[in-house]
């Protein structure tokens, strides 16, 4: 066995021996509330910074684009110059939701029957702990790998990340790298190499007033909104021109991925979806409403861009009288070549840790990985299964926590010791 292979084997054993410490790291993070809103990450950033400071050689930078929205960048240098691997994750969580009927303290980080409970434990404080542990173990063997390991622990992800990962990538040069592993939610059995695009739209319609019994004298703004929303749903029929590799990996992953993420995932990954999330209008049943509003969340598969939606909306909604709209958020669908080296490193490490080969697939939901891909950084998402994410009794499986930490550690080592 070569020296490098021996160190790699020792790293795998060290992850196994470090499970109590990994659980403790996760519990420490969970016990600190960091809900978004208000995206106040001061307390958890302080604790995460203390964790990073225990890693020999770690250089730490605090970034605060707005008051109390704190992100951290930790930088660890290897034995010689080389490539830079990023571990990315977010410090903020969904609201605590104490009113949802938790059976455990949402900030208690309670362990029960192989499960670890708490708000944000899967999304994504468990993933953060995995990356922090991986960096700490790799720091013990800095003589064996080249380049740098950088951890970008961001605030503001739940608000789309412009003050978190997006800000770091614009302002901190070494927040970028040659590859990125994001520990956001998913499943240890699925390596996610891309995600759908995001396009949020608000519609508003106007009418003219009248009594509800004299509808011939007025124009009903809600009727106009209904017509506009019917046309909006027609976006789901848009043709999709995706690269063949996308369709192939989605089809190959379907048996594993849909068993975890629900039947229909493969279809949704390959089409435009329109979720009409809010509707408002009118003041009384017996008055013809003069205004109405709605908002929708549209997700775009690879093969449909936001400019395509701009043109299609103009064609669908432009002819309608009394209808206006504005796009409030937009991100292009994005992906890393599923044959890229970082994908292969994570797949190989996962197969070793799990004893079976994971699926390789796209991701329906958005993550901070889209910011990295926008900046040309190849990225995979590899994290924990999101049990009850955002609801009561959010939890992770401790066995999965151990597996994800091992994959983060070994994939990073493989990437930083590869001959380029």
C-alpha cells in the first residue's frame, strides 16, 4: 500500500472514531437559533468560528454585508500550492416553528433511537458539522495533500443568498475554487450535480367598480386575474431542449432517487412547473373588485432559460387588458458535467462509505450551489436526508451523518491528491 493510500485508509478510520465528536458538533450548532427571517447569524457564527479556530493552521475571516448577517470563510493550506476545494454551507435555518407541535425541544438537539432532532439539523447544520469535521481531520495530514481547503459558511441562504454565498463570491477572492462540495440536504444515496432554475413573478390586475348585482356595469379584476393565471399555467407545456446527458442521468437515477424524493420527481426535473402561491383581491362579495394580485414560483429545467420565459410571458399575458406583471427573482437552471472529476470523487467515496453506488441526479430545489456554478466553479450537493424539514420534529439519522462526513473527507482528499 502506498503512503497516500495508507493515509486515506487512516482518514476513513478517523471519521469512524470521530462519530461522538461529529454528533457533538451538530448538537452545538442546533442549540443556537438562527432562523431566517431575520437572518441574524451572530450567535451561530461565533460558535462556528470557535470550531474552526480549533483546527491548526485555519485562517478565518468574518464577513458582515449587513448588520448581524454574518458569514465565515475558513482557509486551510496544504503542503504545497495546488487546487482549492470549497466546502460550502449555510448557517441560517427556517423559522423555529414552535407552534407547529414539536414533541421535542426544537433547540434541544435531542438524540433518540438513532435520530438527532432539532430545527435546522438537516437543513443544514448536520452538513456543516460534516464539512467542519472533514477539514479538521484533513488538517492532521496536511503533508499528504496539496492546495487549499476553504469553508464558506454563509448567512442568508433561506433568503436566496445574496447577502451570504452570493456576497462572498463577489467580495472574497478565495471563496472561489476549483471545485465545491455543498453539504445541503438531499440523501447520501444521491449525488446532485445540478438544479432547476428559479423565476418568481407577481401579477396585478385592475378593473372598474360596480355593485355585485350589476356586473354589467363593472370590470372584475379577479376575473382578469383568473384568465392571466390560466395562461401562466400554460408555461408548463413549453418545449424543453436539454442536453442528452441530463435526460440520461435523470432516467438512470429514477429508481433510487424517486424512492427517496417521491414519485414524479423525474418528470418534474424535465419540465417547467408553475406554483401559484398567493392570491388576493376584493373587499366584499357584493362588490366588483377593482384590483387583484397573485404571486407564483416557476421552476425551469435545464433547456429553458429565463429569457425564454420573458418572451413567452409577453406573448401570453401581453394581449390581456388590465394585466401587469414583474419578475422578482430569477436564476438560470445550472449544472456541473456529471462526468466532472469532483462528481466522480464524491460518487467513489460514497460507494465506499455506503457499500453501494449512489445515484447521480439533478436537484429540484435551489441551493447556494447555483452561486458557485454562476461563477464557473464545478459543484456537487451531498448531504443528509431532510426528514420533516421546516416542520415539527425535524431530524436526521446519525448513521447518515457518519456517512456524509466520511464522503466529504475522502472526496476532498482524493481531489487534492489527484495528479493534474
